[in-house]
């Protein structure tokens, strides 16, 4: 398995090399362990216990992503540098068509969990049959590119601005400088003391 992160575009790609499949995600709401200021004491080389939401078993593309995450995040059996204990949980859940990743530490024998970070949200874009290329197996119909989203927001602001300009022009046209005629009796009650 291979993980590729495009830092500029906030894209996250995972691939099973050399034959595939591969998946492309948009990374949203990344919070690092330093940002969260959470205390955690997981040991280096410890194996994570992987926890998946039940929704991963409902549709085919979620099942495929679940298997890819298992291959990436699980420790190979009898790996020489792996430790013989579990002290953390990597939790994957689905909400609003996005994958929410959280990392927890198992505190005591009671099984109490404390979030230690990092946490992030992955929005699936597409799944390819090959490694980073090939036939598209799944394409997210709800995905809007960040550039298109920014363009829509700019168009909305432009429309609001044009509405304000039109309202100002109509207000000026309605309230033109109208002078009313003055009469000689207007100064009757003005008194000046000298």
C-alpha cells in the first residue's frame, strides 16, 4: 500500500501498488496533535486496534475503502518491529458522506478511551481500478471542487454587491434635490436680540 499526500491541494491518495485499486480524497478539518494539545502516551511501534462504523458494510465503495484502510493502518502479522500489545484505537466513521478519522488511547484495563489526535475528515472523490490511474470505479456525485466552490461564493458576493449598487441608484433617483418655494411669512417668528 502507498499513501500520497498533496499538501498544496489538500488531496490524499491511497493506492495498492502495483495493480490497484486506488482512492482519492479531499482532506478537510485537519487537526494535529500539537493543535489539539491532547496528552497521549502511546508507545512507538504499538499496533492500533481498527474500529469501523457499520455503514462501511452497506455499499460496495465503502467496503473497498474499508479494506484499503485495513491494509494501510494495520500492522503486518509477526512484523519484527511491532509490539505485542494494543494501546490505541484508530476509529473510522461515516457521516454526511465523509470519513471521519479519530485516534484514541486505551487508558486502563477498563477500556476507557481518550482522544489523542490527530483527527481529520476525508471526503471521497473517486476510486480507480489501477494504481493512481485506470478505470473509475466510483465517483462521488456530491463532490464540488474547491475552485468551483470559491467561484460560486464570489458570484454570490458579486450579486449582493450589484443589488446594493442598484438599490443605491434607485434611492438617489427617488430622492432628487427638490427645493420647495419659500414664502415671506417663513421669517415671522425668527427674532434676533441685539
